[in-house]
């Protein structure tokens, strides 16, 4: 049986922002390390030789740290929409309708929402 979706009030979403800010900053950093095209190219050129050495270990470590940060979002019911922008949605209800509260890294608080079938470009002030 699936768990019921967690619904956030604006206050609950805002309460989570300090921890969420740290997690999103870590995700951006680890994503860069885990997907660095220069490192990937060097690793491909070494395939079959020494297993990638320290660069492969660094990339794998970044991938594991990224998984832990994503697990935090999953545990809290926060939906990551754009890791580079730090854009997330919080499932919620507004005037009885299912919506997403919308927040982007750097904003002081959750101040926007959008319908569930729309995205960032359709967000509206609370």
C-alpha cells in the first residue's frame, strides 16, 4: 500500500527551508562532481587499465553523497524540479484544491504556488 502524499502548509514548508537550503547547495556541488564531462572523458579513455584511479573514486563518492541528499528530499516529501536552480515544489492544498507551493534557492520564504498540472512559469504569489 502506498503512503499518502504529505501535504505542506506554507508554515511547514518555510520551517524546512534552512535544512533544504543546505541540501540543495550540496546537491548542486555533488551533481557537478558526479557529472563532470572532463572527468568522464578521462575515465573512458582509461577504461580497462586501472579502474579510473582517484578520479573514479571522487566521481563515485560524489554520486553516493548525491543519493543521500536526494533521499532527504524524498523522506520529507519535497519534489526537486531543477537541481541547478534549486527549484522545489511542496505538495499542498489551496482553497481546497491540490497545488504545489513553489520555492527557489535564494528566495527568503515560500511565496508562490502553481496548479499541479503547471510549472514554474505559471507560479502565482500566495
